[in-house]
């Protein structure tokens, strides 16, 4: 993933929009960034998946 897009998405989803949780790991939520995808989820059940190949952002 391009570094500028990675930073943009990380800043956009630093806080869970559903509950405000800012933590990842230890059961609090997670973050996975791969070549073409960005996934962020929260312990409350909220999640977002961005796929740059498809131009989609699903939350």
C-alpha cells in the first residue's frame, strides 16, 4: 500500500467511529495493512475494509 494512503487511513480510523476506542491488540481490536488492503476492527464489532484495487471502502 502506498505510504501516503496508509497514513491517511490510519489517521482516519485511529478512533473507532462506533465507540471511540483507540486501542488495538490484546482483544481491543486490530489493524492489518497489506499490499492492496487496509483492515481495522474494534472489540465492539465495528470494522472497515479498504481495497485499493477495487476502490472500495466497506464499513
